[in-house]
């Protein structure tokens, strides 16, 4: 039995796999287009996407808009598949990134790291862009759907549920991360129960997509069997030739052991999952405090209270300076054994999935 297609409005992905957005600069046009070419949904991360622009320091807003346009256009040249942009609500240039993505005709906008309560207001009458919030609870899913319906007569085109085993920022308190009550499966069931009445009342399907710790075809089989329409995967795609990070970044995933992966506090105010390295040890000793804020990229970040500059730490890692930077990872990153290709990842996922189907 093959995996079902994933339908989000008029968009149909042959494989029900969304590649999670990874910033800064880990998932750009290279990775996104490769995933889209395999029948999944490829996603560009908008987080500080202008990091390579020469005027980032002096012209933060314009540099990021310009870079986002470039990456979307580049990705479209490389694929006819489905492309999305991941935009964090916490970003100070959130509105600019959303408007630019819609102007460039992106297929889907995924929004997490906060509640995107005003997202539909950026749509234009001719826009075909689908809007997909990323949530960590049924409560958040219901709140967003109610706000959008009341104010914009618009329901989410799909909902991504991100569980506590995800990489990067987590929408959970530290004590909830290992609590079975907050497992991905449990939250997915709660979100499915909360969207069914909305689907019936408005005659609109709202596919629920599950992410966070989804690594293998076996994981996909398990998640789809409880009612999710698709999965979001990020970590599995990092150690691929097409990933937009430096080789040393990818090798850090290959070398990581299970005990190297842990929870840190982010300046964004949320816990995050990352690989332990000299940068994190220095941060824990208070040696990485920023002396100024060059970007003002996160609404909630006050550099005077921050243990480190998250943008700078992520940029350093992306460029291959892995000892001096921050490497966000999912809980299963230690399973990465080699650098491969996106096609090989998809082939492997299909085989793993088929084995589970044959045993079911």
C-alpha cells in the first residue's frame, strides 16, 4: 500500500511529506526544490533569510525581502512541485515576509513560533496562497480557527501539529517535553477532534499534519494510522547533498550521539533542542552575551537580557563554524549515519513505510 496523497486546497502532493522550515539558511531553494521534485512539499525558511546580503546590517528589512524573492524565484526555476515558506510570527519582519511570499505566488505559508492571528489579512483577492498555522495544542488550533473565521471568514487550509521531539524552538514548557500527556500522538488526536466540527460546519477539509520526531517510514505509518493526513520532517533532510547548509553542519548531524542532543533556552523565550558543543558550553558559562543587537530580528528579544544572539549563532553554524554556532536538531538526529540525497531519503521512507504496511 502506498502512502496517500496530501491535499491542501487545490494543491496535491504525491507524498504526504512536508519538509520543515529550518533557519537560518538551512532550508532555502536548494533543499525545498529537491523535496518538491520528489513529490513532497519543499519549504524555504524566511528566518533572517537575508544573511548573505551585503546590506543586512544597514538595511535589515530590504535585505530580507530581496533575499526571500531570490530564493522563491530560484526554487521555482528548479521545480514544478509544491513550495512553501515558513515564517515565524515572532520575527519583527513577519508582515513583510508574508506579503513578499504572497506577491511571489508561493503555494503555502506555514506560520509558527507564535499565534498568526492576523495572517489572512495579507491575502489579496487574486492570491492562491494557502495558509497553514503550526500549533502545539488543540487549544491553539481552535483559537486560530475561531479568530480567522470571526474576522476574515477564513479557515486554515491545513494545520501542522508540532510535538515536543521537534528540533529548534518548542511550543512547550520544559516540564512538558517528556510528559506522555504532551506526546505528538496525543496532541494530534486532540487537534483532530477539535477540527472535525469545523470541517462539518463549513464543509471544508482541514488536513492535520504531524511533526516533531518523525524520522522514519515507520513513524509516518504510525502517525497516518491515527488520522493525520501527512507529516512534517526536517532533521532527516539535513544530511543531504541538496541541503543549503555547509558540509561541516551536515557532518555535525552525522557525528551526533543521542547524549549530545539536549534542551537549551532560546533568547526567543522558548526552549529549543540542539546539539551540545563548545558554543553551548560557553553560553551556559555566560561567555556569549551580546554587546549589541545588530538585527532586531525577533520582537520579544532584548539583547541586554539575552544569553546570546540567536541569529548570529545560527548563521555561524550554517556557514560551517559549528563549534561557534547553534545547531538545532530533532530528538532523532543521532540516527543520521551518512550524507545522502533527498531522492535516497524518499526511497528509504517508502521502503520503511511499505514494510510496516505489509506487517499490519
